[in-house]
C-alpha cells in the first residue's frame, strides 16, 4: 500500500514564500526557483508497488474492454436503426 503523505505547507515554507514574494526576482532566478519547486514536488511522489501496478493495469484494461463493448453495441444498434428507417442502400429493386 502506498504511503499517505499529507501535503500541508510548514511554517518555514510559508515564510520563504512570503519573503520570495516581497523581493522582485530576475528571470533566471525565477526559473531556478521554479525548478527547485518542481524537484521538491517530485520528491513527494510515491511510486506504486508491483502488486498495486498490476491491479491498476487490470482495472484499466477491464474498463477499456467494457467501454469498447458499449460503443460497439451502440454502433451496431444505431446502424440497424438507420437501416430500418431509411432502408438498405445495397438492395436494388
């Protein structure tokens, strides 16, 4: 089971953000700040275990198959309805 990490900003993060807002930064320092924040967020990412990954993959595949069957059934039903209402153009008579 994946760890549950609460994403609440600590007081030092809030203080640093207020200080950063107070000082005007140049374009390069803003990019550097952005990249530091990206790396900080990526450290919070928890990768799933093999068992979780297989479970998620199975759920997605089952969902895709169900949706394919649903769309195929609707397509078949609507084409049969259109053929019934307007006739089959392949029949000449």
